[in-house]
């Protein structure tokens, strides 16, 4: 199996991009990545996209994007695993290069979410849950995470303030990220007094509806220097796992076993321990998600993720910086693009290009991407040479 | 005389929401005290948006099955009498039969005869068993009654259901006599595609309710060679609190005989469900040997009369599941008119 | 709601029918074709009990469009004696009084209404024990 490097990253300002189409959003990010890698031809492409059919009425995404990227006849594939589609696209590209099938692969992700109403977006996102046994009864995504939050609060005494501290920390970080959708700070009181969505989660506990895309250029590690003068980022670990689609079928309502298994697999492949990780981007679709993910990955003992965030341990200058990019919370959450954007952030950090939000001495970074209420998860570990 | 037939299981369901007469009167500038006095109504049950004739029927039947302790697959027929079947075309009975596990070997029909459809279902179910056609048959009386905003009916139209499993084994209340009485009397109707029924005002009283209830009751008493004093209990259709008491007194029944099944003052008019639910409330307390006189009434118009006799099997099952008065009086939620209007889909959304 | 899609779930939604593995006894709701625990492929049909215990809940204030008129409503996960958990709405309760650990019972309710003319969808909701 060949080692794989990331030689280019592309991302643009995320948000409600009223002027930009689904295809333009993706092509802009992809062109950025191609330019960053200083290449113009690809061997293949994987695009993470959760629900373009419901968001913009367009399936057959691979054909549209390859063509508009100026790569007609490219071997392009759309990858779907709900909000983990992006992370999975990276894994697919990684496998293709590791196998020796291709050399230059773009792994990207895109979602255009604002061409439907809020109700339409709620509906589209809910398709990542069990349609017959969750959504049929009125479950929404905030609702499912709220169920986890309430169970976590009951079992471990996680507090409303601790949930809010995740949003405060991520908005602090996001305020330093020029590409973030909401690069403003929020206060503890602001989060706690924001509009109620699904008790106990309020609007500022939730990641937003976002248009956006991100892209990575992958190549065999031994060829990386042919293309780039920047620090070469090696993908050393990739872990992928699924879990039950329905939250109620999980072994526990307060841990995410799919995340745990994916994390262990990634660490094993990289030959690393958790202690080796300098920073991590996690899938904070809701504040409670960051807390439970940080525990399931093993950074904190079960029930201590909230207290750790509140104590500042996960800040950029903390013991283990979590979501220096601002996370899904502040940066935005164009679902199919999120997993790729997390890796874009890790690359910026490992290259030392993260500006004001730079994590000091960042050598090894982890990105954890998650689908649905935890029904799938993809974890990658990146290292700088 | 042929082998006895009767009720082998019964159950009731009532939505937990209520609205008081004053709350409705306030909105329409009506005189609440005179309504309460004139109609003897205090409050009525209100179905939330997720309750309808089908769901009420299922819950009432689940209670009937708990009392009957029979295999639902042995039920050979299901009849639901209602004037608020959720579908204009598609039976309520199929859903109910499926929910209780009585499909697929079962006969089914939805019935409609204004407020008498429920007793019709009971009558047909009894007849099947009496004829030896089947071991058990299910008659359900259920409604989420409609009353137009500001109309007199709005103060009474309520929701509830009673289910009766008829059979020959382990009878709780044996049927002694039945009688039906009917003429063509247009006192109350609802045309196709209309939301709310219309009524003919005071014509619904003397020439309609009273004529048919009395006509049926007198014929039934005669058939049985009985007098009002022979009965421990009596229950009549109760479009309001006043009519059943009055018709009972006209026949010679006393308040004491009527009041156990007199649910209207705090339940309202459950249309098809009215007298059957009253019967269920009586069965909750009746003792072996007690005879029960029952006459329903449905506009259009007609009455079904039944004489029941409680057996020694009844006391053992009275408390195996929630009783009628508990459903009527416990864990109630009072609604304001706005929420009531939302629940009953009376708010016009212009989009 | 597509009628065929709705109708095929009726045994689960109306009667809470579950599949019990004939080999290891594990219970699944809804049914499965292969046992998650032991891989056996034969099951018997059992009924889930009427009463469950609430393990977690939320009150949804921004529901999907089909549930707008019911907002806010409580949604909870109950654990049943057979070992399965089920997600459903909790109704007929003061939303302030919902508590983890409380006993709830299953009641038959209308779940969705497909516009003015589509089919009516029924199933289970949780209500306080009466």
C-alpha cells in the first residue's frame, strides 16, 4: 500500500451564497485546490455530497462537476454518507492512490443548502435518520442530538453552561477564520438565551445551514515534491465505521461507538496514540456532539468532555485544541463539504498557515467527520514531515 | 329460549382535553349561565389533532379485550358507528381490526345513523352471535363530534368511544330484549363535503328526540312486560344533560336510575358514543342480576332499545382496566378557545 | 405518504410486533432478517409490552413541516421489558412534567396527515400511565 500525501487544499468563504450556484461553489473550491497543488489534470475525483437531490434537485453530481471543472471524461464519483460524505470521499481517494490505481485524485465535498426553505433543509437533513422509526414520529436532527444531550446531562451531570461553552469557544476560534460563515463571538448568556430549537438545545447550540465546498488534492507521498514546495502533509491514518441508523438502537445513548471504532482504526493505521495528537477537528454539528465525540475518541473520560471544554482545555492554547477552525458551529456546515473542510483546516495548521488561530507546534492532526446521529463516522490522521 | 348472548367485554376511551362552556360562550358573547342551566352542560371533551374515531375506537377496544380475555383473531365482525369517520371513503374498521390483531378473517362495515350508529353496531354484532354466525362480534360507538363555531352544538359536540364484544361465553351482561323504532324525520343532517351538521332548532326536540326515544322505550317495555321500577339503571341518548333526564322522568324512571350513565354534563355529546358510553359507565358498577334499560337516539330519526342483565361474571372484570369515570374525571387538561379551535381545525389558514 | 410504504410497516406500528431470535432470544423492533447478535435467520413474532420507561426526551420547537401544527411536542425514547428501545412522541402530558425514568404507556394515535386529501398515518405514541 502506498503512502498518500495532500498537496493542495481549496476552500472559499462559506455562508448563504445567494449569487452562487451548486456547481460554481464546488468548482471554485476545486480550482483553488488545483492551484494550490499547481496541477491542472486529475486521474480521478471523489465528491462528498449528501443530498443535492433534495437541496437543488440535482443528482448525478459527478458528471456535472467533472464537466464544469474542465475535466470532461474524468473518472468522477459522488460519495454519500450523510454528513460524513466528505470524510468518506477523502477515504475513497486515499484508497485509490494507496492501491496504485491513480496518482492525482481530488477529494472534495459540496452542499448548496439555501435553495430550499428552512423546512426543506430540515426535511433533507432528517433523511440521515431512520425514516420509518425516527422521522415518522417527528424526530429532527436537533431533536436527536437533544435526546443525547438530555441523557448525557442526566447520566453525567453535564450542564447547560458546559454545552454553551462549546459554542463560545468555537465562535472565538471562528472569529479568527476569514472563511467562516459566522465569524463573530458569542457569549455564554447569548447562547443560553437564544431561540429554543429542541430542548435543551438552542439555536446557538446548532451548526447553521450553509452553502459551501472544499477540496483536497491527493497524490502518492513519494511524488509530492514534484508538485509542491509547501510542507508535505501525509495522511497516516484513516478509520471508518458505521453504527445503527436509529439512535434508540445504540448500545448507549451517551457515547458514539461508531466514532470510537473509527478513531481506534485511524490511530492503529497511523501507529499513533491519542497523546500524539496535537489538534483535532471534530464534528460539532451541535454543542453536545463535540462533547460526546471528544469523549468517544478518548480525549476525555466519559462525562468529562463538557467540563474539559468549560475549563479551556480544548481552546487553541489548551491541552488538546478542538476545532481551531471554529468548527461546524461557526465556520458553517455545508453537510457534504464538512469532512473535507476539516482536513483543509488540519493542513493549514500543519503547514503553519492558520494565522491568528495557529496551534503552536502542530505536527499531527486528527479530523473526525460524522453522519446522522452517529450512524457513520470517518476519522483521518494527518502528519507533517 | 335460545342460549344467552351478550356483552363479554367492554371498554371506553375519552380524550383527556376539556373545554368549559364559559370559555366557548366568552368568544361568541353568549350567556354561559343560561346554557349551563338550560342544557345542563358544564364542559366537554375535546379530541387533540392526533385523536379521531379510529384511534378512540382502538383504545376502547383494547380495554374491551382486557375484560373479555379472548383471542382477537376469533372476532368475526367489526362495526364502527360514527358520524366522524376520518375517511369519507375507506373504512375505519379495517384500521381498528388491524390494530387489535383481528384481521384478516373478519367482516367489517362502518355505520352512520347520526347519533345512533354506535348502538346499531352493537345490535348487528349481537345479531351475528345470536344467529350462530360467529363466536364473537365487535360493536364500537365512537365520535369526534362536529359542531359549527357559535352554534348551540359547539357547546356539546365532544369525543369518546365505547367498544362492546358480543359473545356467548363468559357473558358480563346478557341481552334480554331489543327493539328499534324509526321514521323519516329531518331534524339534523350533514350533507356531503360539509364540515358541520345542521339542525332544525326546536324541531330536534319533541318531534324528533322525544318522539323516537319514548316510542322505542315504550315498545321495549311492552315487549319485556316490564316497568321502569324493574330496572336498576337506565341510560338514554344524551345530546345534552337535560334531555336524558327529562325523557327518563317522562317514562317514569328516577334520577337514581339514570345518573350513573348520565355523562353529558361533563363529557358533552359524544354523538354515536353517547348512550353506549353511558352503558359502559353502568357496567363499571352494576351488580349481578341488575337490569339495565338503554335507548339510543339518532337523528333522521330512530332509536335502538336494549334490556341488559348483569351476570355474576361482571364484578371480576370491572376493574381490570381504567373505568369510565376515571377517564372522565382524571388527568384532564383544560383548553382555551384558541387551542381548542386549533385542535378542531377551526382556524382557517389562507394558504 | 406513499400508501404502500405506509402499509408495509403496519404490524410494527399498529401492534408493536417485534422479532425474537429463535436461537439467542434477542428481540428486534422492527423485525430483521438476520440476528444482529448471533447471525441466526429464524425469528418468532412477539408483541412489545404496553409500558416502557423513559430513557431520554426532548421538546421539539422547530419540527419538520408535517409536524408544525403540533409544535412544541415532546419526543422520547422508551425502553421496554423485551429489551428494545422505541422513539415516539409523548403526548397528553404537561411538557414541564416529563422526566427521565418515568413510566409511560403506548397509545394508538394518528401520526401524520398527508395534506387535505392524502392518507392518514397511524401508529404509537407514549402517554402517561392512567
